[in-house]
């Protein structure tokens, strides 16, 4: 039997609040309440987790500085928090939202789960593997998709964000080998070898060891600009604050690798977004040079970078996330993170009240890290395991066709994802052109984060080094993702939920619903009846969906705390989010940007006018989506849909 962890120590008032929230979950779940009550519930849960689910890793090495001396984002993530210059720096530790699995084991468990139990290949093949690819050349391979809610450009966006936020340092002595159990059929690989995650001493008692983030965790656009000063310098023209641009696409080196901030394990979906923001940076730099003709290259570069990073954060907060969590309660809550419940007009005309709930986290008088140095967390990385969003092929559309078919250009050909990944992907992008590929990604629905929907092409793939060059050994990413969570001591599903103050499961039916006996049987074939062994990724993908959600409730609880933290802990989204720092013209640029469609309108006006201008949809919906129905009722007093539901046992 797997081991159970007690919740972290907390105040009596928080213990009472947890019991109240669990009672509410059973009686009247927040997603069925009127929007205003649902928002209040989520706010209470967020504050509960801010008090109990932010755990530092690594000794404090605080030293303060005068923020007036750093009116721009540093290139290595330092000098953001005025009280802790090293917070969020390149090469800092990942934080934690909960007690690591090995510490749970150390508290007297009789049978801690073995890192090999169940075998990751068995988990991947039985519960994650997508059906085999089609052999019909003109037909997409089968995958469960999100309908019109989320397109492949949206899948590319979250990978673009991950290239900005986090990556683990790997290496150390030797390598790790993993083998499939005898008799397991269907595995593309029977054995794989890979680098272990590097463990560093934290200088603390708990946790004793931690992992190093080799990306800067701030929302600083480092996927475009680079993670270090050396990388950033190599991407600049040295004139007018601008970045090196390849014309229609990113510039490329002699080896075919794109010249952009982060290229490891990339594909053309990420490259297209990186190129879009290179174009945006250069456009902002040009605008600023016309307003401030005496500014030098560094001044223009730093201010343009500041503006572009804020645009990225805003698009993610009020466009991408609102489509991911497509229900009135979350539309209000996410926009309140930026504008507050009073809304955009009140904030822009009357100013910030100083109260985050009313005027948003953005523009607060000072940053707030809730007493824990800023970082992104191991658990945050784990809930962003979203490779099931990717299809196995992209349907390339004929954008030059004179007749649309069902509102979109007719298909021209299918391109397998193997030809869209890495250096070969860059070649394909150069051949097809960004207009064709952006349109194709915009119209194609992405995969759903559910069981048996993991891309086939990722189950036999060569990972890349930081410089974008491929490694020799192929890996099964589905099995490797199971291994990585265990290796990094991310708690298994039930302990993960307990530490998020959410109801654990007691039976497989609690997870899947009583009628889904087929999935229960699959889970039992891998884990037996021991629900405590259930891996986090599998549990999240087996959950019933909250109406409108494209992610699990469990992942969403991590989102609640970390989505706010990325904004409220960052000086450039709080005390220094003002025209005096961004320039009035740069600040207006951020103010007027409301979604990815605004970027497409600026840099691909013909594409925008042809497919998005008159539709009233997000650029992250499929571009043949029907605009959502509007209600005369204010959203705060609307009722969400009552279909579906998460775990409430």
C-alpha cells in the first residue's frame, strides 16, 4: 500500500478553512455557483495556498538594491526583487508548492513507492499511448481534440512560455537506463538511456537537495532574447536596439539552428511565435527611436524588451488562459488578475485603488512574494506536461486557393511532426513560409489532455542539447515524463491533491466517474487497487473535466497560485508598471494589446483581415470557430454550465 501524507502544518483558521472548502466542494462546487460566488471561492483558495503552498528551496542570500538603478529587466533574471537581487536568477533553484515525495517517505512510511513501480513503459503504453498512426497518406492520424476551443497555435503558445520559464539542468556522472518489462507489446522503444536531473545541495535541512533552473523564471521574454547576457548579445544587431531578423522567418546559423533566445527541443510552432515577437520587438524599437532620437542602442533595446515581455504576460493572462479555462467564472477571474473586478475602463481612467481584487495585481504599489523568494516550482513544471496537445501531423492549407472550404483554405498536404521538429522543422518552415504555417496551425484543433492521447512521434525522438543540436540516444517521452516526476520527488497523485487541500480518491471510480468501467479496468491493470501509486500525469489526464476547462482540476489548483505569483512578485508588473518606466508610448502599446490577434494584425495584416478580423473570436480558437453567445446579464451574476465535474469524494 502506498503511503499517505498529512497536510503541512498550518494555522487553526486555515485548517477550518480547508474543511469548509472541502464541504463546499461536496455540496455546491464552485464551478456551478453564480460567477461572483465562484470567484470568491477561488480567491479564498488562492490565499490559503499562498500561506501554505509556497516553500523556499536554497539558503537565503538576500541583498537589496535601489530599483531606480535598474529600470529595465536584467538579462540573467537578477535585480528584479528590490529586497533580494538574486531571486529568479538564471541558475537558481526550483521552488516547491508542497513537501517532496522523498520527505513524505522519510516520515515513517512502511512502503514508500518505488521509482520503478509501476514500470514507466507500462504506464506509457497502457494509459498514455495514442492509437497507431494512419497509413492513409491524405488522412490525419487519430487523436482526441479540443474541437474549436483551442488550436495548435495555442498548443505552441504554452510551449513558447515553457521556453521562457523553466528547464532542468541535466547531466552528472553516468546516465540512466530504463527498460520495458518483458511481454509488453507496442512500445516504440524497448530500452532508453538519458541524462539524470542534476541534484544540488540546498544548504537546508528540508529539502536537502534541489534542482537547478537553466531558464529565467520571470516573465521576461527570454525565449526570444536568451537566458544569459552572452546569448542575448549574440542576437542583437547593435543598431537601433533591434534584434537580428531573417526577414520572413527567424535568422539561422550555418548549422541550420534558429538564431533566437531558446532553441532546445523546439518545433516550428514555437519558432513562429518567437519570430512574431522578434518582429514586435523591432517594431517597438523603431517606434521608440522616432520618439527618442537621442537614445542609444542599449536604451532602445532595454525599453523595447520591457514592453514586449509585458505584452507576452498580458496575452497569456487575458487571452490564452481565458480560452484554456473557457467559462464565465474564469473569464472574470483572469481578467481581474490584470484589471481587477472594476474592469479595464475604471482602472485606466481612475487609477489603481491599491486593492488587488478591485484593480488587479498589475500596477500594485509594490511587489509581493508572500515571504518566499520568487521562483517557479517543481509542481508547476509537472502540471505543464502538456505534450498531448500536439497532433502527429499538421494539415498544411493552400492559402492561395480562391475558394474556401467550410470557411477555411482547402488542405494541400499533411506534414508529419518529425519534419516540423528541430533543424528539419526550420527547413520545412523556410520552404512553406510563415503565412502558410500560421494559417494551418490556426485552423487545426489541438489535442485534448486526456488518457491515451500522447503523440506517437514523441515516443521515439532524439532530445536536444541547449544549443539545439540533437543528442544521439532516442527516448520515449511518455515514459520519460513519468520517470522525471518520480525522480524529482513530485508527489504522486493522491498526495499531490492532499497537499493542495483537495479531496483524494479512494477508488478508481472516484477518478473516472462510476460509468467509465473501461478506464477503471486499464488503471487497475497498471496500478492494481492501490490508488496511492497513481502517477500525477495519469491522474490529471483521467479526471473528469470541469465544464469549459481544457485542463484538470488538479492542474488548475497549481495555476491559481502560480498565475498570480508570476505577476504580483514581479516589480515590472507591479510598482514599475507605469509610463515613467515603460515610456508613455511603450505603456500605451501594452495597454492596447489584448490578445494574440493584435500581434497578427500588426505583422500579418492580410492573414488577420482574411481569417480573424470580423469573427469576434480569439486567435487561440480554431479560426473557423463560431463566436460565443453573449448574454445581457453581467458576467458576475451569470451561472456557468452545470455539466461534468471533477473529483468531490
